[in-house]
């Protein structure tokens, strides 16, 4: 018990130091500036090519959502979640060792996999778990009360991605931790996966529309860049000359554009699909919601929850009763507990 208490207390001090270092020491491994960079990128796209042209640049509740971005990923972690999660991690790992004499870190077969395979497996497993958790948030009445905070968005934009009740952090992280821990996904692996999913989440909620072939080309370009730079343990072209590297990137980009492009919006979530998840009026036979995908759309198509009735660009967002829902941050963070 004393060790758990020390872990809990160290979690506060350790994360406070980490947070200060994040803000004062910009780097490629710094989540604070990745959040700013990704947010600025999608805000720029919304300004240059808005899907809903009549929507104001600083839409309704823009600054509320902007604050949520930092509260949910920094302030909440500093105050509560980081210290608590350290305790949970230690309890879980110690429990596995005592019950099964199995060391998750030393015995996991994924440790011998190349980094690209670890990241791919971790991304798919995490997204699959999150898809089921998301359905749970809509199906279980007391969890839906917390999830209403996210669905109280009435004008969609990139920052709406991170407007959600702090209780969702506990629910998601508690459930997703076990399969990721069993797979041996480390903190650095999780960081890379998280930045990728952050970008997809911002895109899904943004006031921006783009053809699937373009996004396929972007994915192809990124894959080619990873290959020629020898990142993620992919090294078969990183020793080649500049011409071969250039051809590899161009070939990968065109492959993504031509082959992956037509299927992108059935593989990955998109603004056109996700806008219907936030629809005020759901189809009559879908009272618990549609399009639950976080990053991937494939789960909705596989399990029959995908539905795009028509172009949803201008549909009303929210839920019945959203008019009386708290509009202030202070009112929303206690909603579901106080009500």
C-alpha cells in the first residue's frame, strides 16, 4: 500500500515537471506542440476551403472547445488522471505477475516485431476497442449522460473533437489499457499512435471536405516518406540514392491516390460520415446512433452501423433537449454527476 501511495504522489510531481518541460522545450517528441500544430493545420484548411461556407470562422462555442483541448489533455492529466493511471498500471501488472507468473514486458512476443508492425497492430486494436466503448457510451443511459457533452456541439469544427466530459477519459483509458498492455504497447508507441489518431479526429470534426483520392494520396506519400527515411524499422530503401528515394515516394503517393483513394472513406472516418453521428434527428431505426467509428470506418461497415442518408453538410446537430443543456464549461464538467 505504501508503494502505491508513493506511486500516486510521484505521479503528480512527475507530470507537473513533464508538463512544464513540454511547454518550455519544443521538440518532435513534444505533444503540446503537436496539438498546436495539428490544430493550426486543420483550422487553416477550414479557413481556406470551408465545407459549410456560411458558418463563421470562429463558430459557436469555438473558444469553449479550444479550452477543452488543453483541459482534457493537460490539466485533467495533471490534476487526476496521470497519478491514478500509474497506480492502475502497477496494480494490473503486479496482478498478472502474481496470478499467472507472467511478465508482460519481458515475455511479450510483440517485442520482437518491427516498429511498423507494433504501431499498426496497436492502432487497429486500440481503435477497435474504442469503437465498442463508443457504442457503450450511447447504449448505457448513465454513460450517455456524460457523452452528451460531446454531442452538445451545434456547429462543427476541428476543436469539437476534444469537447468531451472528463469521465470519458476514465472510461476509455481504463478499458483500452488492458488489451494494449497485453500486447506490450509502450509509451513511445502509444505517443506515435495517438498523434496519428489526433489528426484523424480533428479531420473528422472539421468544417472541411476533400475527395478520398486526395487523402489516399496523402497516406501514400506518408508511407513512402517513412520507407525512404528508414523510420519505424522500415529500412529497405533508406540506403538508396536520391533518385530511387524520389521514385519510391512518388510511386507510393500515386498508389495511394489511384488504388487506396476510392476506398478511403470506407476505411477511415471522414467529416461526411461523422457529421451524421452528431445529427439532431437520427434515422427512426437507429435510436442509439450511427457511425461510431473513431479513426476507422470499417467497423461500422462490418457491424452494420454505417449510414449516410444524404449529404449531411447542413443538417442540424445536437440531440433533443440540447437547447436546455449547459453551455458553460463549469456546467458541463459536473453534468451527469450533479443532474
